[in-house]
């Protein structure tokens, strides 16, 4: 048989019948097939045909009566017409002007031109305006999406004629974020994967030349660290914590000068009084009761002055806060040296080893009024190791040598 227009997809169809029992109160019944129009079915109550869209309406598989059918067994039945089983395929070039389109499949093979705008509260839609270009919106119960390809203050902006993407709000990236062009991030970006800057000269700029601090925070499990610009001091700082200026480990100023405020370093002097008449054939700890500076509070000064040379409550120690190489220095002034004693030994005592500095003063025509002995050494120290100074005298001569208060001990971490 020949057809005018489009040939139906299903030429032959099979009708069907649904039966229901009225109970005097129910008005809505479920059909066995989806129905598009009220005229696609014939509805009977007690063998009396009902008028479509007046006595009843349909929506999908739901048949709803405007009145209440009476009680009866099988007194309601519905006949589905076979004309409803075909599929309508519009011919090429046919202009359609429906108010809405509901589709469960794909729209492909042509260009979709949208000329209407969208607004907050609309369903997911595509719109277009001459000033904002493409507008893709979707309002959800939890998250909304708005994409425009011209200047706008929404979530994502793609300026016309460029490859820039402006993210105005907070952005969470679950995988790898690869940036090959220019991107402006004005909110918070959380990346659960890697961030890759591509291109021939990739550049990451933080800040917008404003009078404000800018920083990168490393959020650790036990401790946070930061690298940032302290705008008020014009310095680049590296430190502990998420706030600039709280615990700065290293600072670079505008002249390129680098400071390390917490780097272990100390300088100590003897107590105000001399340590007099050092004991022969013994080692006497040098008393350092005054700290000139102690960057990391690693030096413990003497609690006594060591008068009489007995060394009680005298020992002052430097304790290494971390394992490393430390440069230690001393300058010890000795008074009233007995030439008969022949020599004096300075001991730099560390946990790993004791270093000896021997100075001879025998052969003089008379006792020596004063003499300074300097020493320096690079030592290896483990975290918690200590370093201290002692003066050792042989058993010769008279116990008359003194340690003058103008004596110092210093050191700092090298590596």
C-alpha cells in the first residue's frame, strides 16, 4: 500500500484492553501502556463511553477521572487504539514550533540554535543573547552550573576570542588539572590530583599587585608550612604554620639579603667574676654565665661562677637541636700563668669526641701576666649532643692561674 508523507515505523499494531474495578472513591488508575493523548484510548464505565479530556485525562500511564466511578467488578475498561503504536519521524526541512520538547534520546546530525535567555530557577537549558553569547545553565538541588562565553560574574567565564578561562568561585579538581593557557582563579581551588602548567613558558602568578600578602600554604598532617610575600616588609618568607610572620625560618629582602631568624647560633661570655687559682692536674669547666645571643635557645649558661677553681655549678653547654655540622669557636683569656706549669690544654668536649688545644708557656724568665688562647673547629653533632669547654693543667707549679671574665664561646649550624 502506498502512503502520502512519512511511512509509519510500525505499520501493524496490536490493541489491548485494561480492566479496573470501581470502588466509589478511586479516581486514578494505572494503564498498561504509556498514553500521549486522551483521544488515543477509548474509556468505558458500565459500557458507556466517556468523553476524552472531559470525563477523563491521561498522563503517561495514569488515567484520571474527573468524577468518581461507581463500584463494580470490571465495570471500567480501557481500549488502547493501535494508531498510537507508530513512531512519528518528521520529514527533512519540516519547521516545528512546539513550546517544549521532551526527548529521551540524542539530538544529532544538525546544529541546535537557541535564541531565548535563561534565568535562575529554570531547568537545565541552553540560551543565547547578543551580549553574553552562549548561556548554559542547570540549577540543581545542591550545585548549579552557569557557563557564559562573555564577561559575566558567574561561575565560569570564557571571554570571546581568547583561550582564557576565569573561575570566579571555589573550584575542586578530582583528577589532574592541566593548564596550557592563561587562567584566572579568584576563589579557592582544591586539587585532589596533580596540577600541571603546560606551554612553552608556563607561569604561575599569585597576587594582583595589590597591597596585600600572598602565600602558598602546605597543609600537612602534623604541621603546616608556607611560602609567601610579606607585603608590608617587602620580603619573601618561608616558615612554619599558615600565617605569615609567625614562625619565619628564612626571609629574602628586596636587596637579596637572606636571614635565618631561627638558625641555631649562640655567643656566650664568662660570668662577671674571674675563675681563680685553677686546680693542678685536673680539668676545670669554663663558666659562661652571660648569653649575648641565643637564636634558638640551645645554650644553657652556668649557674655558678666557679670561684676557687673547683668548677662546681659551672658547666655551661650547647645542645644541638638537630643532627648536623656545627662550627664552634672560643677565646679564653688566662691570667697569672706559672712558667713552671709549662703548658695549658683547652678541651672542646662534644658527645662524639674531645678535641685538644695545647699551648706551651714554659721557658719564660718570669710568670706570664696574661695570655689569650683561641680555637675553632667544625664538629659533627647528633640531635641532643652537647658541647662544652674545660681548661686542663698538669701537676707542675703553683695553682695560681685564673680564667679572666673576658672569655667567650660561640657556635652556629653550618649544614
